[in-house]
C-alpha cells in the first residue's frame, strides 16, 4: 500500500522535490541486491563465454548454447548487455550480462570477427574478415552500413569516443600497421608501423589518450611477445609487459591494462606505464580469449565510481524519461522509475557514499510534508 502511494506521488506533475525525496527513501525498502564487478572471457576455439569476480571467485559459464565461436566480447554497461561476434556462425549476438536472453542481431555475414560498441549513441562497429569491410549498425542490428571496403587482414578494432575515432590494427603486406578513421569511415590515415611482429589485440585508453596493443614474437632473436603502450599518434612506445596475450582491455577511468596471459590462462593487470603488474587469478582449464572487464560501481550513475547523492540528482532529472544507466536506470529495465531510486537508497544505506541517510522519523516527516504540499496546491486552484 505504501509503495502504491509512493508511485502515485512520484507520477504527479505537481509533486515537489520534498515528495520525490520521500519517494526515494520509501522505495529504498524494495531495493535490489548489487552484483560484483566481473571479468568475462571466451573459451578458446568454442562458443562458450565465462565470467568471474575480479578475484577469480565464482567462475561460471554464462553462455554455451547457440554460439559457434565467440570473439571480441564487448560489454554495454548502459543497458546491461554483453555482445560478441560469432565468426563461425557468421552472426553478431548479444545477451544479458548473466547470459540469459541470447539474441541473434545480425545474421548472414561472411566472417565477423572484431567488434566495438558505442552504447551512448547506440552504435556498434565490426570487421568482416572475408568481405574485408568495416561495417556498423544500431545496437539492435538495424541500419547496417558499410563504412570502408578495402580493409584486409584486420586483427582488432577499438573506439576512441572522446575524439570520435575508430582504430584498427592489420597486416596488409607482412608488416603490421595501426590505422584510424572517423566513425563514419572518412579521414582514414596510418598511425604507426609496428613491423614484423604479429598483432594480437588492440585497445584505447580514451581518457589517458593512450594506445595499447599486443604482439606475438616474430621468432627472431630478441623478439618477445609483449604488450606495448604509446600515445595516440603511435609515438613514444614502451613495453608494458612481456606475455603471450589472448585478450586485452583498458580501464578508461584508472588507465589500468588487463590481459589474459599464456601459457597458464592467468588474468593479469598493470598500471598504464607497466608498473604494479599483478596476477588476479587463473582461469581453470581453459584458454581465455576476448577479454572484457566490467569495472562499474553498482549505483554509480554519473560515472565517478562513487555512490552519492549526486547520482540521485541525475536520476531526478531523468525520472520517467531515462532509458539507460547513465540516466539512472540501475535496474536495467529500460526506464528510470522508483525501483531505481530504491536500489540507489539501498546502496547508500550500505555506506558506499559515506553520506548520512535519514532515519525513519525523518522519512515520515518528509512524506507528511510532501502530502501537505500536494493538498495545499490542490486547494489553491
């Protein structure tokens, strides 16, 4: 009954800020438990996608049916989805982060292999390694477009959404090169020549303005498999770590680099300059490829990795209108409503924000004050 009252108050166009705050506190009693941050990877040579917590605990298979060969895993935190290219199945798919509701988004491609997402503008980009094309579509698979026709031997792609550019790494004539273009495929240019080493992965630190790529040893004396970092012009390269890499991911917020290392299947990370290398855990019995890391903080709406009343302010702005996480959709049901306020209040109560949460007496006063405000306004009409 109280929940129904809160919903009616929040939907009224005459409700003041005190009532909305009261609804926020009241709905918190129905909050949803938070999930821990996760690492996702695909099992080499199969259609299985697995995940675990950052410390390696709770390893589990989330997708195993309907996928032939999962490559290039990409997480959409905004909408609670994970995407991948099924190169053998010739399609692009997605599922919820827990692996439920697997969808075929685009079918009938020749060999999609590398994938990148722009969740804010609702676009995805991929390489078809048989058609030698860079293509794009909406996140739901509609409005497929070919952006560049003559991209052969591409190994990986990555987006720099701060500057609206797309990077890729390829081997056109036996020597590896990093190139980039605008998101519409125009302005194509060469960024850096890598040489004879075979590229394995590529990512961009959009905030730190850094490129990272992994290469395999060419077998010559002194050549080692490694991760390299450089500025966005490909200049000032430095070795971050010496490893045979199966997957690479960069955290734009901290600048940390994550990778899956062979042999052994360890998941490792380091600071962007190669210091503080740490082995997080070993993937049991598999070869991890296509690494993706969910480092978001549950309840964080504005992207500062804190759960505070600043997030509440953003949610108030988009109540009844927002559709994604950065607008306040914490429950990932496609709308910002009181359930989202309830989750935020629950997380605030756990102490994540370090800010005081009103006691039940204060809550009652807020509700009474809000109701009186509504009654007074109606009588004054």
